[in-house]
């Protein structure tokens, strides 16, 4: 067995162990008998409405991605939607958020778009997602304090402030790279062997092409509008699911829960198992006063809604285009040098 294969297996094993530990901690904090009774009495109509909105969010993500990709090139809408589903499916079954690499590289292989540009589009997405989520999180904390534990408001305000600083730093860094584009590329290619420098320069230029949307005010406002719409839908999905459990949750509260769920997803486990559940449970119980049994049941169903349908659809698309999970795992380990040519 090669060293690369051993490292990959070690990462998978570590990710699975972490998922088991976090999920066990999540379940340990709740009375499981009450959780099961809560799940039995979920109102089906509101659950299905939440599921429908969740599926709609993936369509909105795909359409927004197409806009972000315009400076790089155009691909068929069906390819963009399919690759979006494939990316989320891959992240659900492989560790370390593999779908963040599989989604752009699969689209590149199907459409002929430069890999560096499609990879950079994911970074652009993350910056826009961070900005939209942060704005809505701040609005939630500021405009909907009713129902939030009074002792927790200061903590939430501090978290919003620190996140804002990080976002501003990221935007300034990207603007710096784009303003000094030629100098940045020249500096980077110096670290490459001489025979790879031409191809490397092409790759890095295409990588920066994918970030150019951030410098166009009109297109940035257009895509930011799509981003806000996306995260409003995500918040609305949580509100609908709360109705299924018959506890009050407004949009302001929902964005507090969303912010914590994103932190949970940052833990490198397949489909965010464990971290995603625990952070939703924590936000609902600690900040919003929801019972442990209801918060646990809510987290379980919310995770299922977010990951199960899109995983089925994504795996089906991968099968239709002849793309296996084994190839997806290999793509995660490789960013093609000079592939942008």
C-alpha cells in the first residue's frame, strides 16, 4: 500500500471516529425516549414544506454559481445543477468536505471550463455566503432579541463582531491579490520548477479570473442579491421545520441557529455528522430555551432534510455521467497543475 493511500485511509478513519464521538455526545445530552416521542408527533405537512424549500435552496445555489462563473465561461444549466448536487453528495459520504473540490473539477471535466477558474468560483461563493449569512445573523441578533436568553445576547454580539472582522480581512486580501495580479502570479511561479512556470502562470491567472466578479459593483450586487435570497430561504426552511415541532421560531432566531450550524459543518466529518447536530442542539437549548428532547429531534430531522435528498440526487447524477466515488476521492487529492490552459 502506497504512502498516499495510507494517508487517505488515515484521514477517513479519523473523520469517522470524530463523527462517532461528536454524534454520541449529541445523543448523550438528550433523553432519547422523549426524542423518539417528539419525532413520532412531528406534523408531516410542515415537514414536507421544509423539505421542499431545502431542495429549492440547492437550485438557487446552482443558478447563483452560474452567475459567478460568467467571467470564466458558460456551462449548460443541467451540468451546473448536476455538479452542485454531486458536490454536496460527495461531501456527505467522503471526509474533509471533498465536494468543495469535486464540484468545480467535475464541472470542468464535463464543460471544458478551466479548472483553476471553477475552483476559484468556490472561494468566491464562500466569501459571498459569509457576507450574506453575517448580515442576516447580525439582523437576527439585533432585531429579534425576544425569545433569546438575555445573558446570551452579549455573546452573540461579540461573535458577530469577530466574524465581521474576519470577513473584512478576507475581502481586503482578495482585493489586494487582484490589484497586484501580475506581481502575485510572478511571486507564486518562482516556487515552481522552471519547466512548470508557464503552465503555473496560466493556472494562477485563471484562478484569479474566478475572483474577478468581486471587483464588478453591478455584478457583485446581483450575485449578493442571490446570496441573500438563498440564505433567507435557508432561514425560512428552519422556520417551517419548527412549525412541524410546534415551537415558535422566527427568521431572526433561525439565523442564529444557521450561524451555529455552519460552525458545526466546519468540523471535517462526512455530511457534518456530529458537529452539525451538536451545534444546532446547543443553539436551540442555550440561546432559545428549547427543550433538549425537541432540539435533538429538530437537529436530526434538519440534518436529514439537508443531506439525504441531495445525496441521492447527486449520486444519481454521478452515475449518469459515469463519475464514481473512487474518482471523486482521487480528485480531492489532486488540483491539476496547469490545468487552466
